[in-house]
């Protein structure tokens, strides 16, 4: 029995943390360090949420058209290829598709956005209503005493970049 006491590495009378509690503490510390490293690295990789840039717009409406002027966007390098629009007749609560409503209309609508490059302040979008160029053109005119809403949409996020409204 005396040999067994000689091989013990513990000194009698001293207390220590049990082996189970020690293992639990080491695992908890490892998990905490791993979580901290993950949060730090994921922030560096730029995998965050992409926001929708904003742009102000002003308009000048006439009987046949509306000219929309782009203000300075909140972000640079917004490609026009990533921008779309909606045109809504607020008075009739309907979106204007194809700039047309049905057969037999005698007017034609075109919306001219810059076709390439980036969105910059001072660019012009024209919403034009006029005579049809061909009999298959569907169109509706800007109606007097109606309110219209033109909205630019950023395709990458699906968010609204800017909106302008006007009344005829």
C-alpha cells in the first residue's frame, strides 16, 4: 500500500477543479473563441447585406410628355443595366404596361432611359406620348387631371431607388 501513495501526484490537503469541470471550461472557451473569430472573418469578407442606392428625381410635365431629371445618387457605379422602372396612373390605380392599354388607341408611349453606363446626376429620362408609329402599337395618353408615379427600381436588391409624381 505504501507504494501506491508514492506514485500519487496529488498532494493531500490541496483542492483542485474536477476533471469534468475542467473539460467543460475548455470546451466553452474554445466555442467562444471560434465564434469571435467567425464574426471577425465574416465581417472582413464583405458578405453583408447589400443596400439599395437612392436617387432624387425632378420632373417637368407637358401635355404630351414628362421629362425626369436624375439627381446625384447615393452610390457610384450603379449600372443602368441594373435599373428598371414602373409607371403608374395613381388616379386609376393601375400600372401602365407596355405604355399601352388596348387596341384602337391613337397615341404611342416611349420611355427613354440611358441605355448604358452608370447612373449620374443630370441624366434625363423622357416619358413621351404621341402619335402611333405603327398600327400594332398599344398606348394610352397622359390623361388630364390624372396623377402619375414614375419609380426607378434597383434590380440587384429589388428596392426603390427613387420616385417622382406629377399631375397632368
